[in-house]
C-alpha cells in the first residue's frame, strides 16, 4: 500500500468525520450485505490496542427476539432517566427519540476482555483502563468505517449493562462497552440531533485548547 | 456538503485506518504548521459525545522543559513496569522504544471534564463512564485525522496520571485520559511495532465475531 495520503484522500477522511452522526430516527430496514459488514468489522479489528492486546469482541445481533428484549431494557432505563428531571426539561427529554434498536437491521455489542493476553500488558501497568480505551477506539472505528459506507450508527447507552450481559450470554469476566444500532439511513443530518433539538450547542473550539499547561479558569 | 461518500472516498478512509500506527521511533523534528494542527483538533472536537457533552480539553505542549519533565516520569514508570517481569521477557521489554516525547515536535494531553454541562447528561444516567468513552472517541479522531495529514501519533500510557496532572497544572476535577506524541515521521511501518518485535500477533478476525449472542468458549 502506498504510504502517502494525498490531499484528496485526507479530505475524504475529514468529510467522513464531519458528516458522522449518532443515528436514532433515520434507520432504513434494508439489510447490510455481508461483505460490507465484514469490511467494517475488519477495520475495527485494526484499531489501536494497548500492548497489542486486541481485547474486543463483536456480537452481531440480527435476531428480532433478542433485539426486542434489549429494547424492553432500554425502555425501563429510559423511564428511570426521565424520572431524574422535571418540568419542561423532562417534557423535552421524553420527546427525543434516543435509540433505533428494532428498526436497524443489525445491532452490534462490543465487549472488552480484561484478561486477554495475560497478566502483563505493555502500557497497562500504570493506567489499567487502557484496555477499555482500546475497545472504545475499535467502536469509533466501526462508526467511521460505517459512515464511509454510507451506513449510520447509534450508540445506545441508556440501558443497564448487566441486562445486556444476561440477554447476550456474555461471561462475567467480559464487559460490554457499547451497544450499537447499525443500518442504512434516509439521511445524515447537517447537525447533531441534540443541537437541532436545542438541548445543547457546540462549544467554541478555542475554549477547549490550552498551550503547554491548563490555562483557563 | 454532499452527504454521499463515494467508493473512492470510502477507500481513502480504509487506507487511513489500516496504515495508522502507534509511533515511537520514527518521529522527525519538523514542526507541524498551525493550520494543520487546527484542522486535526477541530476534527477531534467533532467526535461523538454522550448527551452532546463535549467533555474534552486539548493541552498542546511544545515547551521542551515540560516535555523533559514528562519524559522523566515515563522513565520512572517504565522501570516499575519492567520490574514486573523477568528473564527473556524483561530483556525484550527493555529493548522496546515505547515513547517519542522529546523527539516529537508536539505533545497533546487530552482530558475529560466529568462535570461539564451539569448533573443530568442524556445517555450517562446508566453508564457513568460514557464521558470518558466520548473523550477516547476524540483521541482516536486525532489519531486518524493526523494520519490523513501524514502525521504520526503515539499514545504514552506508561506514566502516572497524577504526575501528568501536576506538571500540566490540571485541576483535580479534570482527569487526563491520554498523553500523545505527535509529529511527521520517516515512515509508517507495514505492521505494528509489537507484531514486528514478535511480542504478540494479530488475532484471527473470526475469533472475535459472534452471532446473536456470545458463542465461543
């Protein structure tokens, strides 16, 4: 492979990063061809990992009964979440669609095996959670690879991980990190849903950049 | 922006993902132009974040004295790490170059502000670490955006985060997630350093993919 990334290739990467969205309401039922899914998962398997640990597993869910069981757990958790706020804020929260579990043709649960490759992992001696961070790199690689295939991804985090563990028969020493909904979409919105809904706006970039050390109040 | 990613653009994204490396020994001293760094950080600021929290900050370090202080903390931690193993394994470990702190023109510390946007964050009610996962998505966006600019990144995790916090004057309620070395490189290797060194090999992709639920022993 030619090592040099051209300006045109770079622009394609930025286009993918900027047009990626967290998809909840725009999923189409159209199936994802096996070769396309294989490309996305193989890319994720080439994410960086601490000490080359590759601690991830990918559970690809197409079964409707399993999706319904997960959706039911989302609904319980979503009620618990809504109960934490009140008034107009609660009304707004309840008006938001926050998952696409049953509409998306594929769900993917990404897990982390904290014991993979043994006790001593290069780079994990002083920051033990590096294996989890590696797994998140694989998750974000799925997100971007999928976007480059014009496929949308939504990360469902309003759910109890213990319930995911039970439903998907995940061993106790393996931990679920993300539950993703994956599918083709009617559109990728210009802006994130929560910005469009007026929930929060994008922070000015200048406010999050510091020189040499922390220098804001 | 045209929403459709073409096949050629998709291929550019995969080329970037597959040719990304964790760089430790190939850094060149050449400075990174301000506009290039700005593009990389702006891309990172467009990473997904739970409840649109954008919990990250980016500390851009060019000061040699600060880099030397960080390098000294790496060296202490690296000795502690080596002491955990013995024999040929220890010899191999000690032969590996695991950081490029002073050779790379820019270091970037990425932090997570766990209280940003207040007590109630959509999607963080049941998985409290989602803000940390969002920060890791920003870190991996830096990695891929940098690669698309033909710039290398190395994540230094053999270090005590409390020391990073002190040296960079990071407030106690903000946590460092990654310390990155960033710069142009002499080359991007065909394979990860740890694979080339015979430390570990890539897991077969089939071994990490499951159908509908966990189905391996």
